[in-house]
C-alpha cells in the first residue's frame, strides 16, 4: 500500500477485510508519505492482532512534491508511491499485490495471486468502461488497466529499471498525465500486462 495520514484508517479497513478472507501468511509493506507515528502504531496493532507482519517504508515528500496533481483531484500525492515499489521492497520479494485503500476484499485471493505472470510486468483488470489508451498514444481498442489493484512482477520491473523510467516519463510527458501514476504505468507497461477477469476489482 502507499498512504499518507488521510488514508491510514481506510487502509486499516482494507487490511481487515483482507485478513478476514485470507488465512495464508501475509506480509504487509506500507509505503509511507509522512505517516504519523500514531497512524503507524494503530496499523501495526491491527496487523499484529491477525498474527501478520507489517513493515513501513518512509518516503521523503520531496520525491513526489512536484508530480502532476491538481488541487481538485481526489487522490493525494501518495498515489505516486507505487512507482517506487520495485526499488524499495526487499530484494527477496519478487511478486507483490498492490492494493489501494478503498478496496474491500470479499473472498480468498490465492487463485489470483498464484497467476503465472513470469512473462508479464503485472496482472490487472480493465478500467472499464473508460477508454484512455488513445489519450496515451495507443489504439483506442487497446485495454487500459486500473492501477488500484494490481499483481506486480517485481523481478521483471527491476530488470527493466521501471522506477527510473517512470521518473523520466513524468518529466518528459507531464502534459499527458491526467490519471496520475495510473497513466504512467499504462504508458510504460503497455503490451506487458496480463488482463484478468474484472470480477477481481468491481465498483
């Protein structure tokens, strides 16, 4: 997850639903954008109560301070933190599920997590019915994925130096970016996404 203090309580609700439906061993990594010690303590207590592990990775706000974000946008700059995942997770982590804090789990997700994404950058779901591929320079018929719930091939992303490519894209194509890091992910990983059933991420 990537959160700041605006979203810590929603992150707690998401994690509770995850743990209630998934009994497997789970390690939670929180990319923290100026998350208070109180918020960290409350999340740690929650995760510990389910006998799971949690780690906080603090990210300096200067890293995302000038990223594209309008005052009318509902996400916070913390949304961009997922772009740093390949660089920040421990080297032994080669696969990870990124989850936005507005997700509520309703079932076991081991089938999704066990998807073979060896030859893909990630597995994701179409951002239906939106058609944003054309805006990013791809054919209108191409699929565009929702980045709020994605299974990441961390090893693959490290091998292509994804994080540095993302920083370059933000610098060079700033005017194209409307849906924040989701646009960056779709632009850079186009053609390298395993699209799975939209049942995994329904509004």
